[in-house]
């Protein structure tokens, strides 16, 4: 009778141990699958700031663009250097409604070198040097993680 009780206790213990082991594996796989979903990176607010410097030969004007990058994911952190933002000037208009092609700045690419935790954001800065003849407006196309990421078109105009 004692041998039968011992066997029952040993088999029950092994069965319970295997049950906990299997449950732990299933839960760890579920958590691993959750973490593998890519973060939802979006563009936030885009603002402009005009900076003017007065060196001796000529005045230097820089148009700063502040691009807010948001991680809308509830659980996934974007790793460092995984978020790229490309700012491309599309059209420049000068006074009188004319559009000039001689002022054609090249696109600028920025990379966020910090991790972006869930439900947070960061602001990236990019600057474009303006020509002597100050433009009336410049239209920019801003895209996060090209070619598939979100794209916005914004226009800076002189006030």
C-alpha cells in the first residue's frame, strides 16, 4: 500500500512539473511573438524656424525644419539607427510667383541614433541654406523610413 502511494505521489509530481514546464514555454512563445511586431513609426508635427547670421561679407540665412517622429506602438521599442527621415525640397517660389530652378538644394537624410520607446517621440532638426534672394515659399516632402513609410508635404512661407 505504501509503495502504491509513493508511486502516485512521484507520478503526480512529474505530471505537475511537466504541466508547469509546458505552460511556461507556451507563455514565453506568446511574449516573444508580441515583441517581434515592428513598431508603428509615424510623423508628428513639422515646424519651421528661420535663423539669420550676419558674417562680414554677406548675410547667411538658414531654414530649420523640426520633424517630430512618433512611436505609436504600445509595446515595441524602435532600435537605434532604424528610423530614417528624408526631407526633399520640391518647389521654391520667389516674389512675383516665379519658380526658379537655380536654387535646388539636395535632399537630406537623417537617422535617429537613439532607441525610441513605445508611445514616445523625438524631434529631428535639419537645416537648408537660403539664397541671397529670399524665397516666398518652399514646399518640402518629408518621409519616414522610405520607401514605404508615411509621407507628408509641408510648405514654408515667408511672413
